[in-house]
C-alpha cells in the first residue's frame, strides 16, 4: 500500500489504536460501574475522534477506509445508546 504513502505496518497500527481505545473505555466502564448508556456514548466519541483524526492527519487518504468504518461504527453506537435510553425510561416511570 505504498502508493498512498502508508505502509502495511502503519495500516495495521491504525486499526489497533482505536480498537485498544475502544476496549480500554469498555474495561474502565465495567470497573467503575458506569451505565451502559454512557459507555456507548464515550465509545462513539472515541470512534468519531479517530475517524476525524484519520481523515485530517493521514497523508494521501491512506486511512480513509478505516475512518469511514469508524464513523459508521460510532453512529451505530449512538443508535445503541438511544435504544438503551429508551429501554431505561419506562422502568423509571
């Protein structure tokens, strides 16, 4: 993949970094007893942050595919957070 300025090792690392951050947020949330709603929101924010950074900082569009996947995954997490919030509302009423 040297045609776009990104080596294969860099590309693998671009995949590992958001994965590690995603699981670190999940582990910290589990250890602190955070509500699932907030866990989803924070994980979505991590996905969007990495997607924006990859679009802006990686030369020649070398990580645009990963950035698009991360943005879609962040949107899915926000949908899951919304579903979790709607599920919790009838129980509190």
